[in-house]
C-alpha cells in the first residue's frame, strides 16, 4: 500500500511490494484461459473447484466487410431512383401524402413500394417529418411509451413555427427552411430517398465550412469534421478512438458561423445506423425502422440543446451527495481492503463521499450476491454502516446478465434466476427457448425489458438485496448488452456452469502514460523485470473446454437479402461495427434474440441499456420511496438522462484520454445527460503521478467525479503520491466550496435541459475562433477552466472569450486577466495547479468546504461577486433538502450587484439556518471608505488586488443567510 508523505526510496520500495503482490495474485488466479484449469481462491469466487472456460472459438463471429470500406459496394444514390409524392393533403397540424416507388432498386434489401409521409408543425421551434411504409407488418415502429415522442404544443402551428417544409414531388425531396431568414437548414434535393426492409438512406446538403457536433457515442473530438463516418450501435468496446462504443445518440447540431445561426436534427430510431459527414453533405443510413426526424430551430446552440432535451425528456435532479468525490477500483478484493481505503482517505484528509465496489464483492460474479469469504455479509454490512454514520455513501456494480445455474449441481442455487424464469422475464431464442450467452459468472440469461413481468421481478430483486446490503445507488455495467460468446452458446452447455470467460483477466497492466520514463525513470527497470517474469511464466495447463454448436465460424458472404424482416443476423448492408470481424453478435446478444412481444433484438439492441436503466430507476423508487434514485449507466439512449448519469467507460491512463474527456462531457451535455464524468486517472493501463495529479484536478470540475481503475493496474487512489494528495486537497476545496453553484446548475439542467458543463462556443456563439476549443470549458456561465493536458510542462495556453468587453478574474488571486481579443495567453501551471477564472458580471454562492457534502451543507455561506466592467453582476442560488424526489420546500435566491451594492432576494419555503460568513467582491476600483450590511457599518474588511472582502458576518445573519433580503454596500 502506498501512502503520501513518504521518501522517494520508501515510495519505490512500497510500490515494488504492491506491484509484486498484485502480480503474484494475478498469477495465482489466472483462471480465464480458453480451457479448464484447476483454481484455488480464484478471482471469481473464494471457493476451490475445477472450472471450465468458454471456448475461444465461440467468441468469433462471421467476418463482415463494412460497406464503407468496400470499393465495389453499390452506391444507393447512383442506382436508386427514389419516390414520387402524390395525394398531398393539409391537416390541422401539417401535411400528409403518399410516396410511390419510381423504379425498383433493391440495393441492400427489398424496396417498399408505398410510403406514408407525415409532416407536423409541433411548436414554434420544432417540426417533425415522419416517413414509413404503408404496410407496417414487417416494420418496427418505436413505441411512444418506450422512447418519448413529442406532440403538437401549439393551437396555431403553421403561424407559430419558424420552420417551413417545402418539397419537390418527383423524384421526391424535401427542404426545411428557416422562415424568419429564408435560410435552408436541411435539404435532400438531388439525392433519392432509399427505403428498403433492411436499408434506409437519405442525404442532406451542408454548407462549406460547417461545424457539426453530436452523433455519439464515440471517443472523438467535439467537432464531427468532414470525412468522419459515425457508427451508431451500442457496443461493449473499451473506448477505442473513433469507433462506436456504449450508447447511441442520433442527434446533430449544425452551428453556422456564416449566418450566426444554429439548428438541430434528431432521428428517433433504435436500429443500427451510420452517418457519413462530408464537405458539403451528410448521409444517414439505417438498417430498418421508420424515419422519424425532428428539426429544432435554435437559433443558438443553447436553444437547440434545451429544445432537444425537452423533447426527449428532461434529466432528473440528482441527489446533492452525488456531487461529492467517488472512489472505485476493480481490485478491492476484500471488505477489509475496502475499509482500509476508506480509512486512508480520512487519514490523508482527502474528502470521500462515496465508495464503490466493482464485481469483486460478488459471489462468483452473480448479481445480488456477496462473496461469503472475501465479503462476509456481517463485515460488509459493518463497513457500510460506518460509512452511513459518517455521512458517506456506498454504490455497487450490477451487471446486465443473470447467471443460469446448472441443474446437475444441487448446490448451484440462484433464486434470482428462478424468480425470473417464473416471471417469464428473460430473452428467448427464435424457437422460444431461453437465450443463453456468457458473461462474468458463466453462461447467463438476459432480462427482457419488454416483457410484462420483468419490472416486478427486477424490483423484488433490488428490494430484497437492499435488505442485506444497504446501498445508496446503483452502477449499471455491461448493458449494451454484452455477451462474451456469439449466439446462444450456452443452450447446450449451461449444465457446465459455472464457466469462466474465454480470456485472461487480472494480469498486470504493462502500459504507462507518455513521459513516465522521464518522471519515474528509477522505477521503470523494476516494472520491466516484473512484467517480463509474468509474461514468460506458463499459465496453468488446460484439461478441457466448453463446447458450443450455436456459431459457425466463416468468412463466406452471408449478407444476403431476405424478405419480411430480412436477414436478421447478417443484414445485406454491413455497418462498420467496432468488433474484430464487425459481426453484430460479437460481444453482444445476437440480433435474432426475441422479446416477449415478438420484437427482435435487431430492432432494439441499442435500447437495452435504456431498458435496464428505466427498470432500475423504478425499482429504486421502491427501495427509497421518497428519495431521488442515483444510477450511473454505461449504455445510454435519448432520454436516459431522465433516470441516470453516465460515465465515459473503460478509458486508459493516458494523456489522450484525459484530453478526450472534455469533448465527451460536452457531447453528453448536448445529449441530455448532464451528470457525466470519466474514470479519473484512467481505467485501463497504469497511470503515473503526473497524469493523476493533473487529472484529479481536471475531474474536480466535471459533474460526476470518480477515480476508478483496472484490476491489474497499480494503485491510483489520490493518497498514493504526496503531490497528488496535495493537489487533490487543493482542488477539492474549490469543488466543495462551489457546490451550491454547481447544484444550482444541475437544478437548471433538470428544468431546462441546459447542462452545467459547457463549451466556450455555446456561451459565445458568434465567435468562430472558439468553435474548435476543446481544451477549455465553462462550468455554467461564470467559471472558466483551463487544464494542463500534456506531460512535462509547467504552463498552459488559453483564450479568454469576449475580451475586451468581458473581464476574467483569477480564482486564486482575484486579479483580472490581461488578454487581447482571440489571444492565446500563456498561463503558469506548475504541477498541482489548475487555472480557474471567474467571469465578470456573475455572483457565485459558496459554502465553507468540509469532508462530506452533508458537513459542507451545515457550514456558513459565502458570496463571491465578480463585477463586470460596468460594475454589475447577477446570479442565482437554488436550495432544497438535496434528496427528496418530490420537492415540497425549496428556496431560490437572486443576487443583483449594481452601483456599489449587492442585493439578495430570497423566495421560497425551505428553511436555511446557516448564517452568512463572508462576502467577496472582485473588481472594486478603489478602496471603499464605507462598507455596510444593512444598517450596520463594517470597519473590519480587507482590500487587496481590487478585491473587497468582509468576513465574520455570522452575528449579523444569525437567523440564516437567506431568511430576509440583504443589502451589502460599499462606497
């Protein structure tokens, strides 16, 4: 175990001991080969038994050749002729018409001869165009009760709307025009509509120099620049760059600097999709369903975000405590180790709000269980009780799949599975048998969120488990949904359970961040020798392997057209799915898995994570009837923010992933999931002192703030290195001080959809030079963060938007920044320092930071006033109890500073008894001669760097800082 405040030699020795112990454990428990091995005290269970692993070949699907890489692939725009529009009629809210196929195409499926066109003017800011086959027998229409579908919100839609639908009848194309300016926002002119049973394509023109954002989820810069091909298909993949990963968000924002306008386009569809962005066009391809397209008029990015998020469902208001710091690790192997980590945080005075456990706590990786040896229930409960007594929290991981016990083993009892079978709660094969894949515990089944009995079964499992393990929230993982084998590989093998995954888990991470060989040169030879020893030691010999007859490994073309719903497992158009051979069933439940209502997984695969999140949310309402559920989900879809937060998945301890965390956060704010963060310091691979120092400081300004890493990596809790511990204490003091401001922003997000974490270009939409800035960000409108994102430097460059009209103050010194318009200013940034600036014109409410959010909420209030060049500022504070799902009592305080006075205007019924402790005013031109709070003159104040500060105001506000309006003046 490594602790801060050790000498360099002591740290090296302790680090070596820690790594040696980790490697020794990994070698002793490497049970995840492709065949049977003997196991003692394995990583999956403390029981001793011989186990079987899923065969490696069962993980390999049929090789697909993505269409976008195939030079011989047919271009639908060239070979198809499209449709003609006839019988157009005006309705009360829009238009209706019939589209007839001009000429048979059948390029990647079979054409639909007749389509229906619906145009609906829904509000002044939103227009809906829907195209679908007249005959819906073989077409999946996304239900309104599953994913929100907005309706008309105005009694005079044609008059109110700033969007106009125009068209050409034959070949059919349509254009969306901004009525107020005549600007064309979207146009399919010149390209045919292609609508087949497994392939739909439409195109829109784009202006040169466009700036497109959105279209997730992937690890990419904020802009989706020309040449980008986006695959939208939920995928269990450990954060590859520029590829589809966990969630799907088919929304893009088109920010045009030529006209200083912005609009958005959202496609409500759950099938696999691809979007191709080029210099002057955008092409959208889908593997089925309907075209249900929404256009948002903006005209600013912030307008588009609020319009879109209001459409899909506003995010839930998070519990206040979730804004504290979270610590997790895959590798907290025992409850004693977990307790040790909790104690170490307090020992080194680093605030810890919530401790998390990965799959280590489970009995053989089964959901809703605890390992009786490594996490004995009485000791585990004692750890959680101590947390709660100290106003701290606990969150466990819950994986997507449910273990299928072996009927040949009478001791293999798992009531959660039995209850699910009784409730008919699991996905099926086409023949009606249980679909059985494989995940961490072995062969597994998968909840069917479309089945009528699944919600009650899931709720009961949660409620029963909480009676034993008093968790405070839930972490949902593997819910893309993932499987370690292709097809229903367990159908003929589940009697062999428990089996292990078909790969090695727990081996040492062998990578370090860029610059490690310089900053940690004395340690590098030791690590190299350890890893050489590990990698050159034979694994335990194999004695048998699991069999599977569900998958045929082939590289022959199987992507043939088929009538009806089509060739479900191998559609004729192959998307660029980020798996080894691009098969849709690799690391996923097979597309032909069948739901209770007949829906195929092919049609709703990307909704599986949305389904478990929704079910978990409603289950937690039963566990905590009056409290806001807190859920963090890996897989998301439009509307997921109503019920959950999201983290960035399995990133790496690498400077590039720290960089990409900023555009990730910006994108998820746009997607309607404002509670977002990444695994600080990195999950995969090893971090190092410098990277973790910088990342712990950066992460403190993300809404969700959690450190988490991989089983085989070195320890990376912030107390491991003295410099990281000190940097963390410094930045956490800032985070906890501004929690009232951050919570107010999260409240705003729950009411309007506007996220707390914002791009500079959102707040300054007419400055094109800010469009591509993704190395800085704003927290709300008032706080600018400029982190160091590269190794071995002690400075950082940043811009200060709006100067010279705007003024920015250094958070630490309160001095105004000297910068010219568009100037890239060099800022001092020694290790342990992150540049933070406050924007003039804003008031930030604060509280004195403490160890937990509960203790912080009990402390005195403060007010920081940053005056603009006109000597004014304003701000808002929202306060409630921080946990009630139905808020009966709340308080809103408006702050207005002008002409040498600060006014507070409280309104509401929530009682705040804590007094006001201090007021700080930045940008006061000269030292005041008179300072007063109400009628009381104050002689004890300081004036440094044009900053007026008054402290010890408690005696003047004993009834509570916001019990009555206040006037604070200086002259």
